[in-house]
C-alpha cells in the first residue's frame, strides 16, 4: 500500500511532528518544575522540591498531550482506530 502524498509529504507526517514538538515542550515544563538549575525560585524555597503550581501545570500539559495523541492516532487510523484489531487501544 502506498502512502498518500500531500503537499510534497505524506499526509500523516505533520500531525506527528506537532505531537513530537509538544512532547519536547512537555518535557521542558517537567524539567523546569523539578530541576533546581532550571527553576531558581524552587531552590530559594527548598532545593529539589517543586512549587505546587508548577507541578500542576506540568500535569495539565502532559494530560492534554496524552489526550491529543490518542485522538490524533484514532483519527489517522480511521475506522480501525475504533476496533481492537488495529492495536490503537494499547
């Protein structure tokens, strides 16, 4: 089966690149919340202990990314995204 070409590339590549970019962004948020070298104000309060607001923002970012990845995967797989034969449920 050949991949469908779309504007010089396959149609599924752009959403996957967007998800990868969001994954790196989420990792940067996590690093900023937990690593005292990236977040000097955490060091001032208690070294190595993140601020609750920062942790909440990281959890929100990660949860939204997971939801977006699941929905995008289901969309890319079409009807097979709703069945157990496609492997999307994992």
